[in-house]
């Protein structure tokens, strides 16, 4: 019998995975500014409410979470999971994006994507994105490796960083840390994801779309 008396509920490995998922879900909800209750958690875990409440009680007794209207992780609980953060425009999703996000997720428990604001894209690229910030955020949220997607801050790149409080910041093969982030005294590690798929580039994809919609024999 396990220390929590749950041998009849599930195997130990599966049980520990459920506890880990509870912590990840609670922290993901905080990052998305959402409340998480035993009732909403049972839907996420696909476990009956009574068992969900029992498992939450164990997590609370362990000192990994606290319940005061909404569930939130304690410092102890937060230390048991690894949160990763990656940022970008994510305008037209291509295989390079997917491969990068999949690799990032392999390196952390909870992956947060910061989506560049429309105003940031306009300032940095000199033109508007094809899809607006809310559309880009909605698409990224639907990608399997992504646990949470939030909008960036146009005036201060450290604000999303402070809010998420990641253990890891991931950079794509051609990305650099924003100056304010690199100069900040926040505690995080930086890992570069070197995956690069030839031709998987938003600008090149836009060019291909333009070419494919050109009437045959027309002059550009």
C-alpha cells in the first residue's frame, strides 16, 4: 500500500503522473489568469469529482498547493515542476514552429508561449502581421505541445517574464533575447533550440502563397 493509501485507485507511476498534472494544471491556470477549482480540475483530468477532491487534499497536505477559493501552488509545489517559456510572432504556423515547440515541450513540464503584440510586430518588422494578435494566440493555444499562450507587452518585455516566472527561456535557432530581458536580474536559464527546417519560414511561405495565386503567365 502506498503512503497515501491509493493502491486501489491506480498504479504508483500513473498516480504520480496525475499529481504532476494537477500541479501543472494549477500553474497553467494562474499564468492564464484563470481560477481553478476541484470541479474544473476534474474536467481537465477526466477523473470523478470525489477522487479529484481526494487527490487535491493530498497535494494540499503535502504543502504543494493551497485552496482559498481557487487553487494555487505553494513555493514547494512550484519547485516540483519545470516551466519553460518561448516567444515569437507565430503568424503563419509552419513545420519549423511545430518542431521547435515539440522540442521545447520535451525539456519542460509546462510550456508557455508569449505571442508578440501587433504593435511590436509593426515596430520590429515595419509591417503588420497577416493575422492579428488574438488570432495568432488562438492558433498557438491549439497546438498540442503548448500549455498556455499569452500576449506579450509592447512597452516592457520583462512583464510577461515576471508573470510567468519560468525556469527556462527557449530561443529558436535565429532568435536573440530582448535587451531588457538579458539585462534583467531575473533567475532563469536560457536554452537554444537549434532545429531549422529548410524552407520553413513565414516570409518564404507568404511568397509561395503569392506565387500560387498569380495567374499563369502574369508579370509581377
